[in-house]
């Protein structure tokens, strides 16, 4: 599963993870995204881990932990407990 043809414009919802990899900072090549997606899919099938990768241009003063948590919540990423 690859989403190389996405618009790289950040959406109104700053915490949106559009797909397994959302590269707003445009730092990953299509080949790197494909490789990471394969690893993530394998992990999800083997052990159930749900992983998303989000790159942004700036944290706008937020702590990385805050952005990570807000993104996971907005995307409903992770296992239900």
C-alpha cells in the first residue's frame, strides 16, 4: 500500500495522519515510504502494532510528545484497551 501521490499541503486539522505515512515535510522518497510501509504492515500482521509516520515542517512550539498524542487520538491509532 503506497500513497506517493498525495498532496503535501498540510490540512486544516494539523494532527491529521492521512495514511500510514503522511510526509508533509517531504523528506521521504517514494522508495523509502514503500519500504517503511512494508515494515509497518508486517509488524501489524505479526504482533498487532499500529504505527503511523507523520512528518511536519514545524512543531509550532509544541512538545513532540503532545503532537504525537494528539495525532494518535485524532487518527484513533493504537489498540483499544
